[in-house]
C-alpha cells in the first residue's frame, strides 16, 4: 500500500533525512526545527513538513522535531531496524572498498559474506569476512540468511551474478555494474551510478 | 541565474536523463517519446516535459524528442562538454576503483592525476596514470589544469585534503569521506554517500 501513496522522490529523500538526523544526534541536538532541517537538507521547511506528515505525527508545533524519535521512526520506515544481512559479489577494488565502508555498519547492516570466482582472491579475509567461491552462493544464502546481494563485478558478468542471486532467493540487489539488469519483479534492484554525482558537480562548476 | 530558476531536484535528475538518453542512443533509437523516457526514468511524462521545457524546445509535438540532439543539449547544460580534468586523492581500494570506473570516461571526464601520501603507493600506475605524492598537488593542479578533486581518503584526513585542493584553486570537490567538509563558498562540493542507495533498497524490501 505504501508504495502507492509515497512518491519515489520522497522515498529517495528519506535516507538523507536519516543521515542528517544522525549527524544532528552526533551534534548533541535534542530538538530540530523544520527550518534547520531544511537548511541542512537544502529543502524548504514546507517540503519537509509535507514529507514527514506522510508517515505520521513526529513534530510538536512551534517546537520542532525530537531528533531521536524522528530518526528512530525514519529508520523504521526505511526498514533499517531489520538489520539486513548483506553479501558482496566481486571482491576487486570496489568490492573491498564497499566491504570496508563504515557507513553501512552505522546504519545497522551486517556484512555476512563475500564471494568471488578468482582462486587468488577466494580465501582472503576482508573486514573479518573470508571470501568464498561464488559456487557456494546458493548454500550460503540459505545458511547465512542473506537478504541483499551487492554486485561489484565487471559489467560483462553482472547479469549472470544477478541470476545466481535471484536463484538463491535474496530479496534485493544493489548493483554497481553499469548495465541494465533483468530480474523478476519480486526482486528489488537499486542501480548505483557513480557518474551521477560527478555530472551534478560538473553542472555546479559550469560557467563559474 | 540558472541556479535561481532550476530546482535542485531537477538538476539532480539531469544526469539520469543524460544516462538514459545515452542508453537509448546505444539501442539505436533516433526519437524517444516522453512516455518512453518516463517509463525508463520512472517519472511521469508530464514531469519530463516540465523538466526539459526549462532548458528550451527539444521536442516535436506528437513525435517525441530527437535522442542525439536532446543528449547533446542535456550534456551541454550539465557542462560535460567542458571535458573536466579530474584528480583523485587517496589511492586505496576506493581510489583505484574510481580510477578504473569506465563511466567517467564515457561522459567525457579526463583522469589526469592520482595522489597519495603512502610511499608504497606513490609511483604505482593505475589506469595509465602514475600516482604522485600529495606534496605535488599544488604544482600539478596548475600544470595539469585540474578542475575537480576527488576525495577518497579516510575520514580523518578528508578536511586537510579539502584544504589542499582549495589552496590549489580547483573548482569542485567530489567527496566520498563520510564527514561534513568546510570549504569556501566559491568551491562547489558534492558529497557522495553510498549508504543512501542501500537505505533505499532497504525500504523497497521491507514488508516483502
């Protein structure tokens, strides 16, 4: 039901809310106004009130939002309280960088498995997790209860990795390969394109 | 002027338009309708017409948009025709992954320099570019005409790298360190937070 009533744009903003609230919490703030939240998120206070009203009543008029409570609730909406188990496939430089990325742990995700097909990489340990052969994906997915598969392999191998992840019954795929993937409708996929951020920066510095 | 009239959300969508048009071009499409563009971008046709109308008249009523022309124009708006020179600071796993990322080159960015402070890394070659000492940043920035600095160092070193980039007169910073950076107003900064995509995926699989 929620997918019908909440726009994709709002959903895309929720992780930014969560991050901003986490930083506000780190700053020791108890209460944050929609003005201040708007300043930090570069959104109008009206937009913020509209976004957050969709999920219930988190603020107190004339006071602001309780940082801890709002962060908890946004985290709950995002499903971060599920503490999803993550596996990364492709332990090249990108895979290692992702395995070491501290922000995932801060959000409650658990890195439970790493996979590669290169005998020189299989058996290595990255961030306390041993790299397994891709052939073990299916059995591990079940035993380790993997929820999310991260695709960090070169483009030409991405679809076959996606197929393996689907076959292993994972719930969602986070794809870094710059190709359009074919997956069944019930498997959710988020494509990460790093060139989007760089293109945005290009826009901002053009004409300077 | 453009920054007053075009919303941040629209600017954020432009790189996605550009990518989608590039894929349509690869598919051999000459003309694309706002319906098809909307389907590929998960936006309503109305939103697409509204976004693109901000920049001029790119479509033909009842026919659609000319893919090449529209891509060229969106690229021009994004400033991709400037073929910005990029330097990456921090050649750990993330830095190497970014140096090898093919999508940047496809967008016309030039990787011109790599910097690190580790004697074991300085002198190595990644994607045909030799890693230099961070001490050479200032002189290289001038000689190689570096436009954009990418920060791929651990969080605790990020601010001092940003300071060096600012001192070297670069135009923009693309920051992967999960910290809020202090830079003068005339230096543009885009913060990349990889956990945003993962949080979004968490939302989509929650309640499945």
